[in-house]
């Protein structure tokens, strides 16, 4: 598939997807979402790729859903396009997915960043849900992921008030992992991805699944599922390799088996 709205690159085991509609601040049109989903599905299926960075480039992450495309649509149009349902590829992505955010991450752009596993923010980053000022509410997780991440009161402020919050406050609130100078956001995210790419892939996948499950299930269920994955990992070659390497005082070579 030839892409028009995203750029795809690979640097060793790290895939990079860059949203690429700079003239409209990477507004998330249906076509962009289809391409993004396709690019991520390919990286998910490629055993050479072990972690992925998702970015909007040096200036902006994404200023939300494409308002020009949405303004005159009916509920039935929206249902039939199921734009937000298409995010499933991203939320099901099995490898570490790191958002590298510079500038605005608004509306669907903010929701997209929150679908990732880690967020590296440039000091220029602004996270927000301005949908309220358009007469709507977030439709891809904004009202659900904010409270799970930062608690009810900041979530209310962001979703009802519409004003974005800056990178440093986002960091204090636990929404982002690191704040760095905007010039190095993507490099820092890639370096982080490279570190995660060196970890045993099956264990990484199950750890990601387990953490995500914590947000969806009661503790007892989450603990039971975690235990199953823990036992299962003793069937992997990487577990044997990891523990033998420790005992032999050498660096483990993980193969994802
Ligand atoms: N959908 C469609 N086009 C968008 C867009 C969006 N979500 N966000 C920005 N654009 C377009 C603008 O219309 C403008 O196009 P033009 O040059 O043809 O006029 C271009 O991107 C640049 O945006 P502009 O508003 O001129 O930049 P700014 O720096 O003054 O403001 C924002 C930046 C992000 C504050 C402002 O663009 C904005 O509020 N965007 C909408 C955010 C939003 O409500 N998102 C949720 C959508 S559900």
C-alpha cells in the first residue's frame, strides 16, 4: 500500500510512523487513519520490528479529527464510517508503541497519544480535548483515558473546559513519561524504543497485555491472568536464556521464542 498521509521508516528493530498532513496540523482524516492502521498492522506482523515510535514530526503531533470532513455529517454517516472503531488496530497493537509528541496533541490527536504505551513529550507539547468548543465530546477515549490516567478532577477540567495542558504539567500528572527539548523528542523516543526492542519480545508482549488489563478488570481477575502469563513464560526459550545468562554473568540474547 502506498501511503499519502503517513511516512513509514525503520531503523533496525524500531519502526517509525510519522503523521504527515502538515498543512492541516496532521488533522486525522479517515484516509490518514486507514493508512496509520495499515502501517501499524504491518509493523505488528513483522518479526524484525520490536518497538514502534508514532510521531507527528518536529512541530505538531495532531490537531484532532478533521473538522472540515466532519462538520456536516449525520449520526448515521458517523456510525457507518465508524472512524473511532478503526482505532482498534492501535489499541490491539502487540509491541511497545511510543508516542513522540511535539506541539499540539488535541482531540483525536491527544486520544491517539493516550492509546500508546509511553509518551515522550517535547517541551512544546500541549495535550487537550477541545471538542467541547465544537459542540461535541471526545469519541475515541478522551473521557475514559483521562480519568484513568490523571483522576476525575483534571479529567473534568480538560473535557469540560477544553483548554490544553502543557508538557510539564502533563508530566507532573503522570500523563507523559518524559519531557525533553522539542528538538530531541523523536530521538529520545527512538532510543527508548531501541532499549525496549532488546527485551525478550514474548515477555514484553505479555507485560503490555497485563498492564492494559489492569485498567479493564477487577484486581482478582487481573492477578489471575498475570499469574497465567507468568507461568506461560517458563515455556519460552527466552526465559531459559535470560536466567542462564544472569547466572553465567553474560548478556542475554533474546530471540522471541
Ligand atoms: N481539522 C481540520 N483542519 C484543521 C484542524 C482540524 N482539527 N486543526 C487545524 N486545522 C487547519 C486549520 O484550519 C488551518 O488551515 P488553513 O491554513 O487552511 O486555514 C491549518 O490547519 C493551520 O491551523 P491554524 O488554526 O491556522 O493554526 P494555529 O496555530 O492558529 O492554531 C490550533 C492551532 C490547533 C489551536 C487550531 O488549529 C485549532 O484549534 N484546531 C482545532 C483543534 C480541535 O478542535 N480539535 C478537535 C477536533 S474534534
